[in-house]
């Protein structure tokens, strides 16, 4: 595949027109959702009335054409002052590319770092050296990351993303031995192949329906920030100038990063309030990082008008699959035109619920019954699907947000339900939940359903990539079980995360990697093991499309076999951090819930208690029987027996009660 990509990039060109949650892990907690058989579940208080509103609707703000021109002009002024001609991308909150400006003389190449021990250990996306003008892909990905990770309660940048996706948290030479970042693996979401994410031109050439895909997933390279108007996140800015699409492995020093200064300059007048920036939010006692660049360090003179810049300092770029080469206004998030809007009472009973729409009033993912009658004797009914989503949403709305300011805010997430074929049976979200959680929640649901399915091992073995097959072999050896992933166990993404880290147990130096992870010497955020191996071909195919040498990747990630024509269990890839549970009818797998958008323990809890409470409400369904959960699996490493995890719940998570250990005994 790498040789194929090398051949592709030697003759590529892109048309330039003159006219574009983390949260903490509770792995040290005693409340992991496993059944001890010794304690009764705590009583559950009544849920809030469906007539009550707990959340505010997002204010109707958006970026105008004048705003986009202003953002680009501010970035250009700083780039000129620092003598770094750059590529500048602006997107709205749902990822529509509103403009890409390429300055004269900009470095349009894009180099992804090699593996830690050098190019000889490169796998997947490590070491790719892409020709001009691949930098536009990096700039768009950075802008989307700033927009998608942020909300009215938290402002995260690509520097924040870098901090939370690496092999140790916080990443630094002195933190070796600590666990991986809470959102380790989130960079491989919002993928260009995802069937969840929309493409430029979908629903008509002028449609602004989101969420839109990212050309490179989420970015950990500094130089991407969210944009705000009147306290509302309305988009993001991304800058590529140095040609290196990397990450920051040392959070302890303060970088003098030119791309970050240029992007920060572009946020002047569009910056978040100080109170919601990442450095006001802590995870496991560590404050997150928003920016090493400061406004005091900006050098740019007063920005020129965009009209004075266009055609003289640089030009707008036409980017296949993303932009027609002009500046457009952004959509109003929460409106029908954005593709994210309030649910009607017929669509969802809770008045706070939001759904994904097609721009014409139709819910893209309405609640429905399971589609997997060919595989399951009694698929999920529409009443059961509704109960699972509603009970998970109710749990979410009672929970204290981990990554939201001010303290005491209600958590906001996206919740996805799938059947055993990976078909979506409904998606619901909080009004201001970060956009990234939309795709991630579906990845999590499909991951739990896939690995709990009797056909998981055979599907992995049949993948077109031999690299994928090696991870299955490693898992069989690791567990001493040739039948692993054949339906014997119920797998959550927390359990998959346990075996997807470059040390097992996570963070303990000197230990071997988990079977789904590369060795520590082969890890960086562009190679996470099975997760990246499954979709690396999709990304390189898409880059080839951007560079003009081949058709685009299909709307389907991975080459695992289809269940039926056009239907695949992993159509938007897998996810390897917590926030999902499989759903069972007795001992039979019938689906899975995925949750994303706040702390990972809050995500776990919303799905786990949602499945439990839905079972109490309608009967017949619920969480996996305790005997088959992954917390019953022990692995011996270095003479020590280590038990996998299943879920992790916050200790005292609710705003409406002081109950503790809310998942214990269930």
C-alpha cells in the first residue's frame, strides 16, 4: 500500500483557482460495572420530567462571508510578519469549508513524522511525504478539529488534541509510565470514508448539511483553533506553513510555534471566553493546554482588506471534495440547514433532544427496529430501540459534565444505537454536544457490536490487508485462545482499549504491547495498530483523490466482508477509547450503544445505565450477562494475572442526587 501511495504522489496535482472528551479514566475506581454478587444496585431517583428543559438551545450565530474574509486577513497579516507564507482554512461548526487561502510561496507539501525509531519501523500513515499541495488537507483537518472538539462549555485546540491522544498523559519525557491519553485513538474519526460524515455536494451543491468529513481525521498538529461569536462556537481556523504535520511530544516546555501564532491571530474578535479554554479544564489532576502562543506575542500589523490580498498575496483554492474555490457563509448550528436540529416530539420524547437531519426536515437516523433478522432470532423492536436511546439520554442529562464549564453543567453527548449488522437504529444528542462525538459514538457502538459478534474473528481474517490479520493472530496468542472474538465474550470499547495500547497494562513501561497495538517503538498518533491498519488504505486513497490521481474512497471504511451488499459492520472504522456497551437479549447479542462527547467515564455510564434501565422499562433486553463480560478475562503477563475492564463509571456522577457507585452490582 505504501509503494502504491508513492506511485500516486509522484504525479499528483490539485487545482488552485484564482477566484478553500476527554475526560478521565476511572481504571483505579472500584465502580467498574462488573457484578460482584454482593451488593444490590442503588435505588434510582425518578428521571426529570420530559416537559422540563435542562439545556439551552444554541444561539443562532454563524460566520458571514465578511467574517471569513476577516479571519483569513488576520492570519495573512501574522504570516507576513513572521515570514511564513501559509495555507489557511476556515470551516463552520459542522465542517463546511468556507474558504481556503494559499499564500504565494507557501510550502504546500505535507510530511507525517516517522516512527520513533526511524523510517524502517513506519506503518500505516507514518512517514508519508506528500507533494504540493497536500497542505490544504492538513489545514482543513486542523480547522475541523478546533470546531468539532469545542462547544459553548469548552474550547479545545489542536494542541489540546495532541495532549490527549498520545501514549502517555500528559505527554512528556518525565511521564513515561503513565496511562495513555483519555481520547487515545480519536484522531482516526471523522474519516473521509465514513458513512456517517457528509461530503461536499451531498444534498445538492449548495447544501451545508453536516457533519462533514475531514480529509485526515482529527489533527494533533498545532495551528488549529475554534472560532466563536457571542460565546457560541461557529467554526474553526487551521494553518499549515512549515510542511510538517506532527504533534507535540512534550507538554512541559513552551513552544514558539509559528503556525500556532498565525492561527491564534486569526481568532482575534472570534476567540472563546477565557473561562472555557482548555487550560481551565483538568483531567486526572492535569490541566489541559489550549495554546502556547499568546496574543501578547502577535506581530501582525493591521490586517488589510481581503480584496487587497486576493490575487496579490495569494489566492483562494479549489479543493476537490471540499470547496469550489470561493468564500461562503457558514450554516447556523441547530438550524435545519446545518443538518443538526431539535427533535420533534414524534421523533424523540425528551424536549432537549437534537437529531441529524437532511435539510428538508427528514431525520437521517430515525429510531427503528433491528435490520438483522437474518442473524438474530428476535431483533431489537422499535419500542426497545426507543427505550435504549431515551434511557441513555436521561442518564446523560442527569450527569455532571466532565469537560464543560462552568462546573456543575449537565453533560452533553451524542448517543448512537446499532444492531448486530452495524445498521444505525437511531442517533440522539444534546443541543451543544461537541460535534466530534457524532461520528465517534457510532464508531464506539459498532466496535462493541463487532467484537462481541460471533463473526468478528472471521471478518478480521478476511480483511484485504494482511496487516489486519496479524493483529488477530497476536490476539489469539495473547489470550491463549484460538476462538477469541467468536462470540464468547461481551466486549466494550473500554475492554478493546485495554488491548490497544503500546503497553499492557496501559502505561506500565517494560510491558509488552496489547495485541491490537504496535510496539512502543513503532507508535505515534499516525499508527495505533489495528485501528489505523483497518482504514489506512482509505485515507491514502482519499489523499490520492485530493491530489488528482485516482477516484475518491468509497463511503465505507475497512475491507472487512459485507453482511449484505452495501452493508458493513465497520463502515466508519473502529474506536479504541471507552464509551460503549453491547446489548443482549438473554445471552444473545442484539446490538450496541455508543456514547461520546464528555468524559469517558460519563460516556460509559450513559450507555451502561441506559441499557440497564431500558431493560427494566420494557423487559427482555439489557447489558451482557456478567459471566461473559470482559472483566471475567484474566491474562498473565510477567507472572502477574491482569483482568480486563468492562466499563468505568464516575464515583458520584449525578447533579440531582448524591448517590455513589451507581453502576456497581448491575
